[in-house]
């Protein structure tokens, strides 16, 4: 059984890494690990910034959950996908 919890009830406002990058293939945003091409994106207006140094994706919970591209070395918290198996 899959259970979804609204993420805005769990996280304080701020910026978080969400596991997307175009480091492997320039101009194609992929999920990592696994290198699955993104089928849905939630970019903020004016994003993504396709400059050579902004190659990772973060989300800003204080700005309506919009995505933005950022330098991968920035210090943000991160979100992870977790699969819960029923036993």
C-alpha cells in the first residue's frame, strides 16, 4: 500500500536539493540515481538557468515549491525518496 504525506506538512521553509541534475547530459535534466529523464518539471519563472555552473536542481519551499537550478556545491538540506514496504 502506498501512503502519501503532503510534504508541506513535514518541512520548514527553505531550500532543498531534490535529486535532479544535467551533469551527465547537458541541457537534459535527469533524476539521480538512475538517470531517468524528467517527465514533469516545476520550474520557477526564468528557470532553469542554463549557465555552466548551475547544474543541480533545488526546491524553494518559501517560494511556492518552485524549482530552480543552482551550483551543485551550494549547502542545502536534501529530500530523498523512500519506499516503504508493508510487512
